[in-house]
């Protein structure tokens, strides 16, 4: 990929007090070269492959631990202990997805849920922004009873959510369970055949747009 030039404004000399054809020809040529460089940048950005030159904030994170609840009446922050890739989005204090740049972001998660109880159970997952619950952001996932002793029922809870954030805002996922036997589970890499490990949580945050004026 060709890197786009970032043209700096030319340093134009002061005009002479009287008309000077050489000066004006030089000035015109300098401005023409500058505008040609600007036109080259805009043509590449607005062309069919213009997106390849854009550098937008993003982050992809996951967690490799089981996350359990000690109480059915307590809300727990969903934690993330690993980063796949990030640019302007980071995880602070184990759970706070923090934005270095203002904008509208699309946040998407998948959570590996498990139920080791003999009865159907529910897990709620919702968003908190700067420590405050986001209205109407909760989802309830129903988990069937376990298949057998030591073999929980498994299901993926997934959702995407779009919201605007200012610089240094953060968002968190929170969860609660109807029974402490229903939890968030990770799995090491299985074999026969060899497969990737299963994180307990996968979360991505991608920049969508600047904040509307």
C-alpha cells in the first residue's frame, strides 16, 4: 500500500511592493504544486480503496478465566484479561473499556454461558457507562438444565450496542445470575481434532462515526 503524502502549507514569501512577473510566476507554481498534492490525497481517500488509508480507533479483547457469582442478588463486572489488537481503545481496571477519542462506537460481545444446575436458569448482561447503568441495555439469556453431572449446558450470549462516548469515557459489561450454578466459562484448547481455546468473553469496540454536532 502506498502511504499518502501529508502536504504541509508552503512557506510563501512576502509580495514585492511593485509588480514582479518572476515573483508571481514562482508564487503560482508553488501554489499549483501544493494544490496538486492536496488533490492527490483527496482522490485516493475518496476512491474505491480510500478506506485502506484510514486510521480509526478500535479494540478487540477477551478473557481466559471462568467468571462465577457468589450471590444471585449482586451485579458483577465482566472482566477482560487479554488484548488481541487495539488502537485508541483499551481495557482499564480489568473491565473498563476506555476510549481515548470521542466518537460513536459499536460494541459487540459474545459470552460463553454455562449452567450446571438441574433446572433452567437465567443470566442477565447489560452495559454500564462511566459507572451508571445504560437504560434499556439489558439482555436475558435462558439456560437449559445441565446435560449430566459434570457436563453443563452451554450457550453463547451475544449482542452489539452502539453509543457515543467522549474522551476517556468507559463502558463495562455487567451480569447477574438466577443461580450460582449458572456462570461464565472458559475452555482450554480441545483435541481430537485440535481446536482453539474458548475464551469466556470476546469483546470488540469499533469506531463508527464522529459525534454528531
